[in-house]
C-alpha cells in the first residue's frame, strides 16, 4: 500500500517551492514584533510565519509553500483546512459559537461523545466528557480515577509527557522546557521504568513490565494506586514504542489490583498509528482513554472516555468547564471523524509507513548516527546518536532540523535528550510530497553527517 495522492482537494497547491530565502523579510519583521509583544516563555522554533495552509503545505508570510510533515504536532491529521472540516465549522459558527454546554446544552457535544464511545477500544458501556486540551483531559482522568477508587497515588513512566498544567507537569518526565522552575508540583505522583527497546539492553517487554510492577508493589503499594497512566507510544519522550507484552502485563496488573488503567492517546489517537487508537495494536482495553490533537483537525477539543461505572462515579458538576466541548470544535470533530471513516484513514496511515519506513531504514544503513528507526503508521521517528555509540546526539538533530527548515520542510525534534526526529504527516499527504520531504532529509544527512 502507498500513500494516497491528492486525498482531498485544497486551494493550496501541494508542492514545496522557495520564493525567497527562509525566513523572508515579512517573517523577520513579525519575529521582531513577537519579541516586543509576546512573552519570551512562548518559544518559536521554525523560521517563517504562517499565512495560510492546506493539506500538507503551510505557506509562510513570504509566499513560500513548505512541507509540514508534523501536522501541527499531530493535529491536522485529515489535512490542514480540510474542506469537510471548514464547511462544518462555518455552518456551526453561523448558527452559534458558544452557549456553555452546562448552561444550554446542544446536540454536537452529545454526538461527539457518542462517536468516542463507539470508536475507543472495548465493547463495554462507556461515557465521555469533553474538555479543551490534552492536559485538561489527563488531569480530569486523574480526578475521575481518584473518585472511583478512593485512592490518591498516580503512577506514570519514564520519558512520559502528559501536559503543562501543575498536575500534568508532575506527571511529565522531562524537566526542560516543560517543568524547569515551575515547582512545587502536585503530590502523590510516582514514576517507574518504561519499556524502551533501543535502550533496554535486550530485556523484553514483559521483563520491563515486571520491573515497573515491582517498583509499584514495593515502593508505593498497589492498594494505594488510583491510576496507571501511560502513552501507548510515548510522544514527547521520543516516539518510544514499548516492547511487545509490556502494555498487556500492566493492564493485567492494574485490573488485578483495582487500579484504573489510563491510555493517554492524545498524540497517538485517531488513526495516527494505523489503528483508531494505538492501544489496539496489542488488543489492550484501557479503563479510560484521553484524546485531543487529531480529534478536531485544529480546533481546541479534548476528551476523557471510559467505562460507564468509572465515569459516572463523579458527582454532577464535578466535570466540565466554560469552553469544554465548544460547539464549533465539536462540529470540526464530527467532520474530521466522518472523513476518517469515509476515507479509510487507518489504511492511509499504513500507506504512509510503507513509503517512509524503507527510506528511513535506508538512511540508517548509510549513516551510523541513526541508532533506531521506530514507530507505527504515520507516527515514525529516528533516534540520533554519536558515531559508534548509543550516546544521544542532540547537536546533530539541531543541525538537521535547521537544514530542513531552510529548505522548506518544517521538521520536528523530540525526545528526553532532544535527539529524535519525529514524523507526523497529515494522512492526506500525497506520495510525491512525502518523497520530496524525505529527499530534503536525505540532503540534510549528506550535508551534516556524511
């Protein structure tokens, strides 16, 4: 299977073309204005301010169509400005933009919850609640789990990322830039080992699961744990795919000890990995699933979905928020989900992997600075190391990233050590555009690692 060509129409031609050097003069001027007006704490990495976008192409202020293989960090999954989403947003915005669901409810919120209850893993009875961001979803999952179990401890994993609120910073592993200087953090959060096959010295998934379980039993006490929270594929930690058997062993342990198992699918959900949710790969059924990013193709929306008896344990009024489940965002989500179902989005993700993985593997065979190629579907990564070692190489990652940006490909780095290149192309990306982006990456390696 190959990636689809022109999967959905867009007003923006699907081609990379450099009209000016990047960044152009307008972007330089806008950056000066940003420095004067925006908090320095809000970083901007790639040069070139966006002016419009369509499909897999963001166009900067100088008119340079560039390739965006990051989908706005896994958000524009069905392509930027997808016509179905645009039409749904416009229709809803013309009807009403806000009422607050808790004051004047509306059908769109209910319909999104119905879709989530149907699509998330497991055929048990489910309930959902809608929020604004992935961090809000994770934080509310913790609230739900604590009420349901009457316990307080929360277990998370090395290299995990769950958000930037106070509680989710405590859940997140990486200090800089997410946590540095922002403490003290919420208590009763405990971190245990994860499965990281490239760095686990040959240990298998079940062995790493046992290491985590032993830590929980001996240092926390299973009877004190409300929730175990994990990304089925870790995102900001470096697109770490756990060894086979790791997640099922954790689910079995959680269920045996009355612990709520929470799958954080904020980055890996909605057909990103070739399944509706990454949890499905090994057939695990989480008690709660958190979602955001790709759910609404760029509109702010997030959710917690889970077993009815767990979600319904919270008293009326305990969940919600003024903007949670905004009607325009719900319309976008329903359109995006409809597009995914109508266009076999999981097949598109697998097709993208069929194009990308051989090219990335070929690069790894030619350059010993690539220590690992990993991921699933349209969620792939390469880990960069220093030649002849497994030592992280963030310096090279930075050089390659700058080269790609200057040549019209908006790449993203990630990882606890900043040494991982991640690829999250929109599922609508054409094969030619994907091959062009990979060609620029190849040139970057030739220029900086040859």
